[in-house]
C-alpha cells in the first residue's frame, strides 16, 4: 500500500556518502510522568467526539484518504479520515478491516509506552465508519490544533534513510540492501542507527507490519518522530516487510525486552488491551500476536527475513 500522501521531503537522500544522523529526542528521553497518559487520552476523545469536516481528498493514496478538521468546544485540529467504504480489497486481508487494524496498531503502540503512532480512533464520519488519525504537521508548518504534547519549537529533521555508493554503511547507519538506481547502477540502502527506529522495528515485528516504507516516517514538532499507515498489520501469517532490517538477528535492547514482557501481560486473557483488540481484529490474529511476542522474548533477538515473503516493500518509499 503506497503512501505518497505524506512522503516526507528530504528523507531519502541522493546517492552520496551519508553523514552521521542527527540526534533526535526519543520517547524515552522525555520524563515518563503520569501526565502523559491524559494528553493522549484527551486527543483520542477529541478525535472521537468532535465534529468532523472533510476539507479535501488526497488523491495519490491507494485507498480513500480525506484531509479533515475536527472541532469541539471551540478548538480545531487537523486529521486524516480513511473511511472503510474507500478501502480497496486485498487478497490476503479480510475486506473492510484496514481501519480497525490501524486503530489496533495504535493501541499496541500506546501499550508499549513508546507512543510511536499518532492518536488514532475508529468513528463514524461523513462517509461512514472509518479511521481518524491526528495530523502531524511538519516542522515549521502551521499548528491548527491541540498537538500531541510533544513540546513546542522545531528541531533538526534527521536523515533516516539514504542511498550510498560505499559497500559498507558509515558510523551511525545500518545496511538494508542494494537498490537499483537505474542505468545499470546500484547503491546501498541504509537507515539510521537510531533508538526511535529501533523501537519501531520491534513494534513492526510485534504487529506483523507488511508495509513499512520510508514515506511512513514523519517528523513532528520538537523533532519528535511518528509512524503512520498501519492498515496491513496483524495478519496471522508472517507478513513482515520493512526497510528496517538493519538490526536483523541482533540482540534486543534491555528496554525492548522489558516492553515485550509488559505486552505479554497486557495481552493475557481478560486484560484491557486484549479486550480492546478483540473488538478490532480476529481471535486467530490475537493468538498470532501473542505468539510473536513470545517468540521475540524466547530468542531475545530482532527477527530476520523468513524467505517466504518479500522482505522489502515496493516501492520502498
């Protein structure tokens, strides 16, 4: 599922040596206070209960994607609305389920405490039930709404992906593989060796993300990073397809292991997260989710490509 609607400019550099990636504030670098949870909760409620108005259509998207505003109590925020009625059928996913999967990915992201995905809810709208997600304004852009509690001010937007002519990645980068750049030339695709991306690689392995492209990585206010477009997730079969293979086979961080242990408890029968996911995905998919978490804890390592499914999405951005 290509995502040209929000491909960040400058994220994939020209073929040249990649400079060391800039430091970026990561979620764990912010104080983990009890005040953070109400911020996310308030944004959820705002998106779910506010008056939704369609302002335009993002025509390059493969499914119906509408740019909207949501208003409540005199406050307005921008958002994305993807109605279920606008979803194109996929051969390997049940029809009309992509919006629920986006919400399920957000719920799991919140459960990790990493908050990698913008606030996302399932609600009724002008074109029926659909996914509504907080719009992440690029640094330097206008801020129409509540924001996400990430702080004010702009920070340097990092290079997260690059194409280089070298055979090996430089310091601060991880190799993904070679890419055809035309005229019989190839270049090495690399991604930043950054803790935010590493957290995202773990989350993608957990939710079985079948479409992690470079265009799904967004920079928000204060240099904070977000991931979007999670409609092809939670399949009961192995579908992991991503650009973030740089840590494949490497040991998980201690932080990731602790997060996975917390997820294992949160996914137990009767736990609130498990109950919420049961409203969004199938029982077989929840069982497979639990198995993926258990396997990551058993191996203690980032997964490697299975060889049974294309490892890298196309197009990669």
